[in-house]
């Protein structure tokens, strides 16, 4: 397999997050497929880096995508960031995404890392998901 389905997967993940009512109730339209330039105020969600490996087997071509969705907030404490991260996790874990190319075999939550950034003025939670796709 190749990196051929990466754009289709990213578009489907973005569409799922942007259409999720509980998530948009928390962040509105502040869901990006790339972190906004400069310093953004408030709380937002951003699609981030991914690692892809071949997962072809007897049934056909495939790939495993480990990708990060970040929640960034300038709210004091982690409460809001964790609420948004939970909404992201709920929206994606086990989701049946429709890709414009290929198909999704499965989508799972792997791990999360929460930390303070920018000298503790911002909170950031990076959620890592694993998607298995086939051609």
C-alpha cells in the first residue's frame, strides 16, 4: 500500500468533526485541518501529524494511519480542554467514516497527552487515533 488514501482519510476525519453537534457546541467552527497561524485565542481543534505504515494482507492493500488531533485552549485549567477532547474522542472512536477513495476498516483511540504550553498560559491535549484503511 502507499500513502494514497491519506488525503481521503483526513477529509473524512475533518468532515466528521465539523459535523459533530456536541463538539461544535463547544468550539463552534474552530476546527482546522492545520493549526491556525499566529496566536489563536479561545479553544480550537486541529488535525496534526500522522505516521503511516503498510498494512497489506491477503485480503488486499491497506495502510495503518496513526494521526493526532489536538485540542488547544487558553482557558484556565484543563476542564474545557478535556471536555473538548472527550467530544473529539466520542466523535471519532469507532466511527464509520466514508472515504472518497478506499474504505475505512476501523478507527480506534490509542492515547492522549495533556500538557501546559507557552509558559502555562495554554493547555494542549494531543489525542492519537489509529485508522486502518484499505484500497
